[in-house]
C-alpha cells in the first residue's frame, strides 16, 4: 500500500539485494526456485528472513568489549540543539491520541495501564 501511495515500484520478500546506479536487483525465493527482478529507485522493498546473515560473537571478542571504555559526550559538544517536539508538550503524546489510557514504560515504550478492583 505504501508503494502505491508513493507511486514507487515495489519488490517483496527479498532474500538478496544488489544496488546499481539507478536501480536495485532483487532476488527472492518462490516455489519454483529463485526469481530476480530489477526495480527503479526509489522503491519500497520488503525483506525475507534470510536476507541477514548474523555474525556470531566469540568469547575473546566479548572479553575485549568488556574492557573497552565508552566515551560519553554531551549534545553541546557535538553542536546539536534540541528542538521542541510535539511529544514533549503536555497532552501531546500518542497515549493521549489513543484515549489517554496509556503511559510510558521503563524503556520509553507505550504500555497499557489497567485498573484492578480489590475485593
């Protein structure tokens, strides 16, 4: 639906993507084997589970990562200014738009709150 609204080409269930100058060559798995299509860019591409090849972490690399120090930078040091967001204003969050019965969880995700009655 997004591709139709934008007027862009669409390629679905991509298991391999190769970007060229002004197009993308998309390979996908079908019942009879593999199918390769080329779509002009910009395009909407959905992926299959097999597109990503995970990297497995080894124990020595985990130990190296534990020893590394993280440099903490302030936004001012990077020259970044914070703009006022509609979500920062009171009543402007997505929970209010959905009826106001939701609140932010510990990680910032929206969680539904429900009242329980005690007997």
